């Protein structure tokens, strides 16, 4: 924020940073990371915004203020640009090294002043903002009398301490909401959220549990971890389709779909369709490690619920300024797709890429590169395409899109996605590994109830998170408000007995001048004649 030259409190003076601080940029020295790796030691190594490593020697010993030269968030009012260090340390060339002039400007007073400064016009640059030393010297400082500086610092620290406790509580509440969100999904896909719903259906049905035979192996009938071997009767006197029956039906439909593709190939030619290849079933050992599910539920692999799983092109396409949105993994979040930050490709390239993989409404988009394991249902009517970092899951009729989205975003499925993500620099959740992710499935009717309950509770969580985020933003704004009041003389009371800052500055300058003035030595005539 700009500092007003007028209307300063009595005893204050408007100066620049070079008037109130010592600049020790000569003490800094950069050491690259490979060299630091060879010189690892006990001394902290600091950069523009904080500690970036350790080193075996030190160049500073004492209390200093470090102000970013480049790489600091100069135009983000909610973040600090200067910080305090003390003791033995080493500073690289990305931070200026400052110390308040002793007896004139408190270090902590200067620190707070620099963290409420408006750096527009001082930090400049196109790709990377830089605060040169010459520009830094001209930063305005409203200097209070020294005694008042100490009162201001004490009050700021008191208020900031209270504010930090409040922010800590808000962050704790936000973390608890994240845990509750995952607990909600965990219960949803263990059948616990819909337990009452199932009981009500039983109570309102005149039917009893009927054994189901369709599509279930004999060794699975008595396995409580697979379940899916019983049909639960519904309110309309029709039994719910069990997981086993769902899978049996989809296998039949998959075969029928293949036969239709064969007939089309025989008529039109082209590439011969491949016969559907079933995934290996879960073994008894694998099932034994899974949680027990309610009657009618079952464990399945992701590939058993999809017609196809494909990703975008494995090359970087030619981008255009305006065109069809081209979505990467970073554009996908559980709550939506960020089209604003998407790149674009031409209509012609979009149509060509769509021959292999075309996202359609109802498909599930699943991140497989960069940040992997995030699912989002495509509900968007706009045309778009995806890069290699996004898989497009086309679903069979046995699973509802939002049921699968919630399941894949649960910690149970997310942890599997991370296990199947390979690579260090370029991480990838391969398609052939992705299809082996295991999740719980139930009847379509119960899936719809799961979606309803989860969406209702998630909307409450979302609203609470929004409230917490707003409160955190307000807390940061309050921090700046405190600093604004501090450096306009409104935070603490003035004391007429305090030595005015201008008088203090004049006295210190006079003392320095007297200290640096050296008397000339007289030379005797005899010495001159020698």
C-alpha cells in the first residue's frame, strides 16, 4: 500500500529505506544445488522467500531482514515478501540482506513495514519480477519515534498471535472436512450409507430373500466378501439386481455388442473388431483382503464396468489461439473441469482425434498423467478433446456415472490409482493397469440412492469449505488492516515524551559525522626540513 506523506502522526517522519537501514548485499553469495550437496552442513541456506537448504559454512551471524530480490510474491498482498533470520546462516543472491539502523529503526518494525509495502513501481519485470537494489533504496518508510516503534511491534505481534491461532483453527477445521469427505465416501462404498434404505425396502416388501444364480460362481455363493449372490426385493415387489447378476448381464450384452460389430465389419469392411477379453477374476486371496459388503453388493474391477478405456494423443498437438478446448490432467478436478485454462486445437485436428477417442456426455474423465486418480463425469455440452494425461471411460449400463465418479475419488480407489501410477518425472496411470482398480458395485436403484445421499452431504461440506475459505481470506485481509493502522499511527497511542523520529535521525547523523571526522595531524617544521 502507498504510504501517505501527509497527515503523519506527531513525531513521525517520511523517509526511504536507505535512510533507515543498512544494506548488506555484499554478504550474500549463491551456491548451486550440486555444490551444496557436496557441502551439506549445519547452517541454513536462505533464498528469496525462505530456507532452501543447508551448507557447511556461514556468511552472516546476527539478526537480519531478508527481502526478496526476485522470486518473491511482490504483488500478492496476502504473502510475505520479507522475513527475519537470526544466528549463523548463508544467503544467496535472490534476497537482499538488511538491518535496521541501530538506535533509529527497529529490525522488527522494518520487517512489518516491508510486508505492507506496495511494490508496484519498485519491483519490475515481464517474466520474473525483480526488485533491484537501487529501486529498493527508494521504498518509502513512515518512521515512528523509536519508543513508539517498540510499542507498535509489541501490539502487532500480540494481534498477529491471536490471528494465527484463529487461522490455525480454521485450517484444522478444513482438514477435518477433508477427512469427513473421505469417511463419507468410505461408508458409501461399504454400503453403510444406504443400510437404512435397504431395511426400509425389506420392511415394505412382502417378499423374502430369493437366491440368485445368474452369473455367480459356486465358490462365490457363500463368500460374504463378494456377496452379490442374493436378490433383495424392492418396494415394487421386484427384486433388486445383484452385483453378480449385473455382471452376468453385462457379459451377455458385451458379447451381443461384439456380434453386432462383427456383422457391421462383414458388411462395411475396415478393421476387424477384437473379441472382448475378460479381466482375470479376483482370487480368493484378494477377496479375503477386502472389506465385507452387504447382501447384493460385490467387488468388481473397473474394466468390467466399461465398454472402452482410451486416452488422448501421445504427442503434443499444434495449439491455436481459438478453437476446440484441449483438456489435460491439470484441468480436471472432482468438482468440475477448468476450461478457462485449457489450451485449444483446431476443429480439423479435433475431428481427427475424435475418431479414436471422443469425450461424450456421461463419460467419466479420469486423470492418468501428472496428478493421477481424479475422476469427473463429463456433463458439458461443449465440444472438447483430451490429451494423453486424461482417460475417457465409456460406461456400461450397470453403473451410474456419478456413482463411479464418487467411487474413484474415494481414498480406497485413489490409493489403488497411486499404486498403479508408475514413473518418477512423467508419472502415468497406464490404461492396462487402471482397469484393474477394484471397487464395490450394487444395484442401479441403490447406486442412485448412494448418489443422492453423497451429493446432499457433499453440498453441505462444500458450503462449509467455502465459508472456511472466506474466513481465511478475511483473516489475511485483517492482517493487512492491522499493518495499515500500525504504519499510519492508529494502532497504538502516541506519547509526547517520545523523541521525535526527525530529531532522532538528526542526532544520529550528527554523531556519525563526529565519529567519522578525523583531526589532521600537525607536522613540525623540523620534520618538514628532514
